[in-house]
């Protein structure tokens, strides 16, 4: 095997936590090699060692058959390693070209460096189908385009091994498909791709080889053509995993949440939600499907009080809310509505707060924070410990800042806080984004238990399989309008696909 990258007995600890234990890994040149594992399994730490952002405590790294000492990212780039991080490392106020030039400006006079960088950018864009406007501000690009800029930056540095950490976590299905086509072209051109992902379907679709990590150790290597999602899931988690959702028929009761002629117009005067009507009953899950950008975010944030509806009305557990009423998230929460936001970093957590503080956000004036006028940190600590144990948050350290947890464990903190409140209505946005297969199984089970306990749940997800597996009824949005609502028993990909393209329910049927 022509090896592009090899690790031999690589170990890394942070204090008493052993993040990587004697890792051995060989990546073939011109291949797509998947790395999978649970949240906290050590995948990102290992990739950061390869890229020079962490230094291994012991072990060896070989590039192209030669042992190397990687002390920094500059060393990694010099050896032909590029990395696209889960959270992009771009300057939003710079243009695409200016971001690509960073670190290789070409001296004090930028003109020559700019010309060379532009020529290289256009060449890479054409060669690898990475089309993006060089003069556009990064802040004006969508997520898929920003990811292309990151890939161009890595390739401009001469990367022969390209690491992508959870690259599809914030992409639409269409953007993910485009990314995979790009990765195939890179592979065929001799670039080795290391793909870190939680999604077993992506591993099976795009990789040639896959390595599995569990609790900081490498527990297996497989040719993708010789394994299955079930085997990979069991290797990741260390037990049998239920990949199919076990959903019993719902027994809906009274209407708990409804919208009548709901509309939302943004500050620029653009109508983003138009005449939305639906109702959610106790004991059912209403899924919301649609191509990303068709009003799902605006709907969730309007329902949660983060945006102010401009027409129509809501009825929340018997309380009428109209455009004339002043609402905010606190008022909506006090009416009995829980909310798991789509963007956990911006709206779900305070990243510089400890886990125990995040675990009481929105509930800081309840008994969870103590019964006196001052916070009872013993009660806050105990509340967090209990929820961490029940929801398997790793590491189970209430004093650790939220920013220091993996993305999946950050999501578990939000879910633990909202699920444990037993809300009458629950708004759920992208519940399993960036979450491993074992945690997905757990979250899905908890959602169904809440439904069966009588909660009325509205679920938004870009994962169509998740919508079809969990929902009792499915509402489809297109262009900010409700195209139709169908029972899950009548839903298939073809029907939903037609509705997502704008065909009304009757036409789709």
C-alpha cells in the first residue's frame, strides 16, 4: 500500500483525561478514509495532532514514508497536510481572495501576491469544481460556499492529505452531495481525504476505508465495501445499536399549539412566512420538512418568541398571541413551551459559562437554582450532575465551560435542560445535528417518550429520514408557505420531494 500518512502508537492526555491511547492509523494515497466514533471518542484531538494544533505526548507521525516532527500547523502545511475545521476559520469581513491569501501575502507589496493568489484560486476552482466569487465578502456567502473557500485555502498550500472535520454538519443535503462530488475529484487526482463524520450513511456512500474510535482508542479498521452500518455502529458504541426508530402509533389528544394565518415580514420588508396554518395535538409529533432556507428557521424563531409575528395569531396552551402582543422567549417559555434551537452556539448555550450554569438557563428563577434570593450552587451542581448522568454527557464535569465540550455533548446539555422541564409544547430544531449514532438513538427515544407522555412536539430537521422516522404528521414548507400536511403513513421520498419543490399536497398525491 502506498501510504500517504501513518500514525504509530500516538497518545495524548489532557490532565487525567487520556484523549488518545496508542493510536495506529495508515491512510492510503488517493483514497477517502473515514474516521468515526462517539462524541468525545478522541477524533478531533487526533486530527489536531496531525495538523500540528496539539503535540502528541508519545508516538510517531509519518508523511510519505518519512518520520516527521509536527510542532505547528505551519509544519503540517509544509508536509502537505490541510484541514477544514468544523467551525470555519475565515475572516467574514474579508473577501474570498483576501482569506485565501492570508499567510501567503507575498511580501510588503500585495500586488504580486494578490495576482498569484487569484490565478491559483481560479485554477483550483476550475480543476475541482469549487466555483466561488473571489471578490465576494465571506459574510455574504452561504455555508456551502464558505466551506469551498476553506478547501481552496488548504489546496493552495499544496495539501496532499486533506482533513475534513464534520464537514456536512451545517450543510443542506444538496450542499453535502456537491461536497462529495468534489471529494471524489480530489481523490481521483491523488489527494488523500480524511473524513470525520457521525453519519454512517456518508461513510458507506463516500469512503474507501473506515477506522473506528471508541473512548480514545482505535478499535477497528474496515474496507467500507466489506462492512455494514450495523457493524460500524456496534464498534463505535460497544453494544448493539437500534438504527431504526421504534415508533408506536400516536394517540393524539387536545390541540395544544396552533397557528392561524401566521405571517412574518423581516426588517427589510421581505415576506418570509406567508399565511401558515397548522395545529399540534398533545401526544403527537408534527415534523416540518423542506429544503433548507424555505422558512423553517423563521418559523421556529417566530414560534419561540425570538422574532415578532407580523400577521395572524398563535394559540399556546389556551393563550392567544397576536401580532399586537409583545412577546419574547421568556414569555413563550412561561406559557409552557420548551425550545431546542437550531444553532446551539448562538441561541442554546453561553459558551463561556460552566455546564452547570448552562443547565439552568431560562430556569434560573426556579427551584433548580435554589429557594433563596441568591443562587444555591450546591443545588445547581447537583441538578447538573443528575442530568449529565441521565443524558450521558461526557465528560461529566459540571464545572467545565460549555465551549470545551464536543459539539455532540454541547447538544446533550441543551437537550437535557429542555427535556427535563417536561414542557406542554416542545419546539425542536435539528436535534441530532453533529451527534453520534449512539446519542441519536437516545435522543430519538427520549422524544418519543415525551410524545407518549402527552407533549405536543413540533420538529424541524434537514434530515428527511429523521422527519419520516419520528413524525406522526409532516408539514412541508416551500418559499415560506405551507404546501400541505400529510400523515406519515402516506409520506415517502417521492411525495415529500414533490411537495418540497412547491407542488401542493393534492398535486403531490
